C-alpha cells in the first residue's frame, strides 16, 4: 500500500514538474560529442579483453552463488 502511494505521488510530481524539451540541435550536438569518444576507444571485438573478463566474472559469480545455495538446501 505504501509503495502504491509513493509511486502515485511520484507520478503526480513528474506530471506537474517543468521538464525541459530536448531539441534536434541538442541531440545532434550530443551525437557529435559521443562520436569522438567512441572512435578513440574503438577496437575489434576480439581485443575487448575487459568485456570477456566481465562476462567470465559474471559467469563465475552466478555459478558460485548457485553452488552456495545448492549446498545450503
């Protein structure tokens, strides 16, 4: 019940708040600034070792968590 009241209250706040509009020129400016950032670190997928390490770490974490929960029950 408290969560429902909180969410409805938050919806009312967002409904009445003044949120600025984003123009096409703002979006183009953002895209131009992001292109320079992406191009500076752009590598082939095989050289993205951090991605592979992150996937491996997540796999090991879920496996360890699953084996721990399995050993408890």
